[in-house]
C-alpha cells in the first residue's frame, strides 16, 4: 500500500512525443498528476482522458505536470491520444503489470471485445489517479477495481488550489496501531 508523505515507487515509461518519463527526475513546482488508464479498449477511459486533456493548462498554471499512462503498446497509446485529440497531455505507454501492481493498481483479465469493438489485452491494469509531490512522495491517491465512478479533474484542480492556499499536508499518513 502506498502511504501519503512517503516515497512512491519509481516510475519510468516511454512517451509518445516527449521522450522518456522518469518520475525521479520530473521537474515541477508542485508535483505531477499521474493518471493510469485501462487502455484503448476502454470507452470510459477515452472520455476521462478527454477531461484531463481539457485541464492540463489548469494544472500547469498551478505548477503541476500531467501524464496519462497505460500498459498499452505505442501503437494503441497513439490511437488513444489521437482519439481524444491530445495536444498537451503526455501519454506514457508500456507500463509493466508488475509496476502497475507496485502502484497498487488492480489487474484484470480480458473479456474479449468491449462495447466499442476493441479487443482487451489478455491482462491490463484498472484505473488509478495520483498526485505525486516534487520530492516523489504521495500527496493524493485513488485506485479503482472498475472503470466506473472516477475522481473529477475539476475537483482535483480545486483541491490543489485549497492545498496551496492553506498549505494543506497530505493526509492518511498514519501507519501505527489502531
């Protein structure tokens, strides 16, 4: 389990148009939003990433970088980026399932073709959304077992504003006896 205020697992993946993404060398004033998505086969992911694409500038204004990552290969990642009209959102690909599990993501097996007629990979990770501080510590995290009911990016932007204004620390850091 990832713990707020503690170092996250390392994360390094190739991106479509921005070289290699390496979380340990990522430079930002306030952190990086990492959106793990299921892959090209997921119509809900396409809608979700469309919303993230619309918020990239909002996050950037607050000193927060953004990236969307899946275990899809380069070709499928490119198709997803093209599908949502990504022009500022970075897309990482080839996430290993072992690394997905390191991040606490759930792994699913293929059920064949989805409602949009695209074959699911044999194994893929379910969604996760994280805000990682510049020192590579966890600030916010949300993982899901299903593609449904995801955190809203507009609310995350507002949460970043609140955290900046109030110097609000990451919560959920206690790991002692209960």
